[in-house]
């Protein structure tokens, strides 16, 4: 659903883009290991509070998922040697592979428990940006803990060996598969908590929405709840026994010992729920509605996180950031904020939310969604904005009518990536629809492909290689 924009909302759209840029600028062999010690987040000594996000709508992102994780970490965690910011001092780092999700799903409550960021690495070697961030927040050779999620197929021995050589105390949580890895995190990493959250391990969205909940509303005095994984609508034998044990240990009528997030996990938990026992289901008809059902469990507060529901990486590192704040993470489609998250966000702002943090760049959460979020922050209803019609486009030599005078006339200035308007895909057909992520990853000048799509890789080898080859650049006279 869309509507014609109100004139007062166009400046808000421009402000949203400016805030996004400003925020981005801010910002050994495997061994058994033990659960995080009492010197970490569970200590009786006070833990420095993670700073609240800036008021308004902001983006935190980097050039890729690894650097986005670094930017998220830098927004919350201070330099190990201290600095002049109000960021908290990290006590540990949780590390997961960045190319696949299964072993990382249980990591958000662990990051909250150990009081530190969740960072991503290439499976085969420690990603340079991540290595630098670990050194920044923990200090080089400081003997501080780094917790690896998954076996050697997920994060290689070479990564662990480098961390050990750099002086960190490395603990690996692992199992023969994703389900057993999650159980290892629950038992050793989180100390076998009295509450658990079950989410499907066949996908990532439900578990990532559940991460801040496990560390927030579902936590108890001893620490966060654990996230364990269902195999779709059923449980593997080890997880079934673990869930059954939590149900049996709960006091009569206590449905909070086990929470099932998502339709699949709800069905799986029901299979092992005996008469007289109960659990709490949190589910909606899709991943976005399920994330809202989880967000509704949080008390009123001043901040909320938003990430794409179409990928796991930004929601993982962003979810850890929201868990540190004790605040929810909602999911969105890249191109438009659907009715479920939109209506909940409107109500949340009316109840006191003043800060909305978007995790990921425009390829993950589009500028149209950013405009909707800005409208909600300004007291609007967040319905999609229909851009005003462009002025008559005479003399564009066949280019689509657009308000910028971009033309196909063969003369004028070439349009480089830095000069491309953020809403160009409203007027031109960009490669990589519907999210246009591959378009924004281009490096070069604006080029028209032989199939009519535009690319940002003009002047580079292979530009338009999957679109019939290059035709001509786009100019502005």
C-alpha cells in the first residue's frame, strides 16, 4: 500500500539519509573450555552500561557483513586502553563464521552473558577487520576470552591458532551438528540456565529475533536464557531430551521455562510436552510477524533495532547489540516495511521509543524503509512514500524521465558511484532487482547494459556481463 507523499515528509527523507551517513562514520587446538566465569557479565560487581543509541533514525553499516559487525561493535564498546567516549568496556568477544548461519544462532545470549560484541570471520582465516576489532576492544595479547561458535568446519583451526598466538584465551563451543552446538552453548556457555528458547535451526530469522529476548525479558537473575534449535517441526533426540527436562523441572503452571519462537518450533515443542506441562509460544504467519510477537514481550523503552529478514549476518551482530541494550530487534523486507513491523513500531514510538537503529546498508535495508522509519519517528504512520512526479524530462535522449537530468545523450559528465542519487532505482531499472544489492556494490561509473538495466560498474572488466554487455554510460549535462 502506498500513497502520495506529504510535502512535510520530503525533508524527513533527506534527513534520514544524512543521519545514516553520520552514524556509519562513528562509529591453539580446540579444548573443552568452561562456562564464562563469575568475573564476566554474571559478576556481582557492576558492569558498565552500554550507551544508548543517538536519538532519531540511524544506520550502522560497513562495506560488507564483517565490517558491519565491526561498526556495530565500535558503536558500543570502548578501546581496551580506555577512551574519551561513554562506551562500555568489553570483557570478551564471541566469534562466528560469517558465510553461514547455523552455528551462530545461539550466540546472541552468549554475547550478552560475557559482555562483549559478536563478530564475524571467514571460516578459513581470521578476517583482518575482525582481528583488528578484537585487538581494539580486548587489547593485544591480553589473555582475554574469545568464544568460538561451531566446530573446525565452521571456524578453522587456523583461526583459533592465530587468536591463541595473539594471546587470547580461546574456548570453542561445538557439536557434531548445529543442534548439538546450540546445546553446548546452553550447557557450558550459559551454565545450563533454567529457561530456554526453542527456534528452528532450518532457518535463521526466528532465532535471531529471539536472541535479544533470551538476553532480556526471558533472562533470570543468573543470566540469559539459552537458544536451542529444532529441526523444523521436530526435535533431534538430544534436544528433545533437553527440552523435556526443562519442562519437567518447571514448577506447575510455569510456562516460561520453555518458549517456542516461530510456527515450526512451536510444533516441535508440542511433540514433547506431556499433559500438565506448558510452554509459551510466540509465533506469527511469517518471520516478520514472529519478530513482532517477540518484540511485544519487551517492556516500553527508548530504543529499537531493525534489520533485514532476508539475510542473517546483520541481524546477528545487530541482535547482539540490541541484547546488550535489553531492547528488541524487528525484521523487515529490504524494499518495504510491512504492516506487522510498521504498526508495532508506530505503537512503540508512541510509548516512548526515541532511537531506531538500522543494521546494514541500503542493499540490506533499503532507503525506502529508512524513509518509512523516519516518518514513524516524526509521528507519522510509516506508510510507504510515493515520490513526487519528476519534472518533464525533455532532451534526455531516451533516458527515463527523472528529476536529476540524467541522460543518454552521449555528452556531459559521467556519473560516478558517489554522485548517484539514493532513489535512482525509482526511475531507472537497476541490476539486481528487487533489492538492488548488486547494483549498489558496483564500483565505477553509471552504465546502461544492453538489456536496459543500469550498473555501477562502468569502466570495469565484466560490467554488465550478465546483462548482455555494456551499451553506453549515463551522463549529466
